[in-house]
C-alpha cells in the first residue's frame, strides 16, 4: 500500500515523518479530513496560533504534494469540504 504524509504548515512546518499506509488517494483524503476534524475539535488553536492560519498538505512517498486542506474549513461551525 502507498504511504501518505500529512504535514501541517504555518510559519514553521510540522512534518509527518512516519506517514500512514492507505489504499488510495480517496482514502488519504478521508483520513486527512478526519485528522483535521479531530485536531480542530480538540482545541481552537495549535502552538498559540488559530487554526485559520494552518494548512495540511498531503504528500506521497516521493514527496509530491497531492492536495492540501485549510484547517479553518474544519473548525466548529464551518462546512466541511
């Protein structure tokens, strides 16, 4: 199964060095949305910055960016993409 890496970006990137094995890109999108919902539900901010300033970028095992999500889209009260 392919590996996917879910990195968080603000002024300083937080890289996912371990990655997650998932069946395909559709499953990676579902996983990313679930992680984003969980993170934003647990706290209104991360590292003292509001989620509105954070982006999750998902890369494959070769380092190619496949898609990105604005974390603010997953905060309570917002509609999910």
